[in-house]
C-alpha cells in the first residue's frame, strides 16, 4: 500500500498529467515544450509513474532535512546524492537503473496556505517551467516516484524567514517490473481529475494474483512482469465492484476510478482524461464470450467438418472485419472442445481435447493468430465432458466445468498463471441423470460464472450462483417449463450486467427471461411473438457490436448456410442483417459443435 498523503498524491497526479499530455501541459503554463533546452523534447506521451514507498520515504527525509538544516540542494549535508538517499531508504537498484530528483520550496506568511491546492500547483508549475526540472518530469525511462512534502520554517536567500512547504520528487527506474497504478476518488467537481478531499481509501485492487488496498490518498500500485494482461478488479468501500481488462506491455498502465459513478478512467497514452463513464458489462467477459482480438466485440469461431480447418471471423456489429484460418487442418488426434479466456489477457483462447488420450490443450489467441499452445496438466476420463468454460473465481481466467456422465460428478478445473490447470475440485457428487448443465453465465453480475440446470423430465430450471469452488446459493427459477421450450442460450440481452435466459419454442417463437441472480425480473416473447423459420437456428448469444448488450447469431442449417445477427434491447429486436450468404454447411459454428 502506498503511503502518499493526499497532497502528495495531488502532486503525483499533476506529474502524470504532464507525462501523458506533454504538449497540453506546456500550453497550460504558456511555454513551449522545449523552451530553454538545447535538445528538444518530443511530444509523445510518457508512461505514468507509480508511487513507491521507499522513494517516498527518501523524498520526505530530504525535504525534512533541508528545512531543519536550512539548506536547498540535491547534495545532502552528509554528501549524499539522490540515489544514495533512495538506496539508504531501502530502494533496490538492480539491472539497468537510473535516478533523478526535483526539489522546490514555497514560503507564505499565512502558514495555513501551505497545504492548499494553490501551493501544490505552484510547486508543480514552477518545476515544469524550469527546463532541467521539466526534463526530469518528462524522462520516459522513469517508472516510479516518491513525493515528499514537509512543512516548517525556512530562511530564503533574501533573508526572510517564512512558514514554508519543501518538496522533493524522487524519480527512479530499477529492474524489469512495470506497474499498474492509479487512484480511486470521488469526482465531486466533475473535472475527471483528482483533488485533495476526493480520495477514496480502503478500496481493494486486484490484478491477476496480486491484491493491494488504496492508501489514505486513494492511490495504488501493483508491480507486474512486462507482457502480462488480465482483469483489474476494484472493490470499492461501498461494495460496488469495477472491472476492466488491461494489457501491460513494457510500460506502466494507469487506471483510475470515479467511485461516485463507477466510471473507469484508463489514462491511455495521449489522453489523460481517458473515459469517465459508467462501466459497461464488457468489463465482465463472462457475459460476452468469443472475443478473439480483444476489441470488446465478439467474433465467430468456425470448424470445417470436412477439411478440419479452424477459422475465425472478427466482427464489428453486422460487418465481418477479418477472416482467416487459425489451423489449416486440425489433426484427427484432437477435437475442438470449447473456448474461453484461459490466460486472462482479455482475448478468447481455444480448448482442445485428445480423441484417444483425453488430454487437454489450449491455444492462446490474438485475433486470427495463434500466439502459443500448451498441453494442460489435466486429463479427463473417457466419460467426462467439458460442460462449460467460465471464470468461477473472478480472477479473469476462464475455468473448466466438467461432468462425468457415468457417476454424475460435476467438478471445476481452475486455471492458474501460465495455463496451469489446478487439481479438479468436486462441486457435486452423483448428480441425477435427468439434471444437465444447460449453460453457464453470470446471473448476478459478480463476474463469476454461474451454472444453469435443466431437468429433462419436468423442464424445471435451477441456478447455482458460484464463488470459486463454493456454491454460494442455489434456487429454482421455475419448477415446470413445457418441454416444447428449449433453452437455446444464455447472455445479457438487456445490457443490465447479468446473464439472461433465451428460449425457443418448437413452433419457432423466441422468448427471454431477464434475470437478476435467482430472480426472474421479466419474461416475455421476443420479436413481437412472431415465429422464426425453423430453417434458422440460434447459434450463439454474445455482443457483436460492443454496446454491452448481447445479440443473437442465427445460422441457416437447412439450405444456404447463411449467417445473420439480431441486435437486441431486452425483449425487443433493434436491428437485423445477414452477415454472409451461402456459407458451406461443411462449416460449423463452434458454439454448435
């Protein structure tokens, strides 16, 4: 947990604003970006800096020492350099490293003014206007910072002694780690920028397998290895949960949250103000599967039964934006078993099963390209099948729900870091044969996959709400559903952030149950009760246009093989279009395997 004060956090926010929008920061202070410098500064954004405890200790100690001893210098009275002081505070310099320091002092006869925003802004503006200090602020190599403010009495070169604010900024980079960092705050004035008094302490921030809590300033920092992507989950003190998927390449990523709205601000390069809007359900991929390129729009996965080719169509609403073969001909030793984001990078991967040895393997995907492949340390029995993939524990990685048809035993295989399949955990022994897992989805919006059951004799629908390997609660949604109605899919058709149940009658009519946990909030026919020709089957339910509401994918299975999409708003169809006519029936949408 970082130890910045709210005023130190505000100074850090100003520094990161400058780093992400250098030209705009220079314009803010009426200067050119390279004014006073012999070597021009480039206007490209720099990575945001992450707060570091030991650097903050070093910065505070130096500020305090300068006030106490009455000097103003980067060299300590003991002859120490900035790097010496950082190392003495416990910062470990390893690999290729560098360090830098800015110092600033502001005096005011009104001591109360020293802790006000105006003094903090004066510190930052003065440093940014100064060419050498501006170079430190915009040094793209730095990844971490300590900010230390001390208040006391200081005698200026004019001879005046005034209540003063002494600031030290300790910049550094060491080792190979990069950082996910940011701040959680209540944006009371609506400017999408942190101010003292807006901080939210005590929010829990989780990324992959690491968890921290925001400090008194609302800030946080998590060190990760370069190239990692995954789910960033923030649990606010109010109990609200905010999630997004981020890729961390070779630079820091800054993600802030407005706790008043649940709005997410991803401070991407060149856009400090990012996005401040209500989180969409795309931040919960349990609701919207099959996004192979990570653009928050679902794609289509195909398998050719004749050539055994595996292919993907990338989609944007009704339009196919790309198409290509992932594998020209899949070996007969393997069968395509399922798909899901098994490595937690925000992109859907492919799960395969050995046809004779029952081994499991995963191909990690990036659009149309296979990035890597791995044999999992998990083998199924011949009578065990994968009944669904979904994130049961909220860590951003899809887990495997498997059931043994001989014993009825239902288990979950959780996926760990590096595609490490954990030992199966039994969820239920001896499930009666008339009960089958009809589908998986997130029915209560907690970003954990739940199970939907159907009784093949009575039609009864039951739900298990899951939390990891624990069945958090369970209930019957309806005791008897006419068997003429088939559950054809599970998805968020109303954009509420929870999965709904979509039905089809034997006469072609479609209907939906809108769900909130174990409660059916609304039920009714779709398409104004008009039947859809039996030549068209529902092949998938997911979000092809990225608006947070799932769409229906249809396939003509009796003639042309055509593919069509309906966009939805609850029970209403808002649009419809044929994506592709005349697709060979040798090609099967993988959701229909």
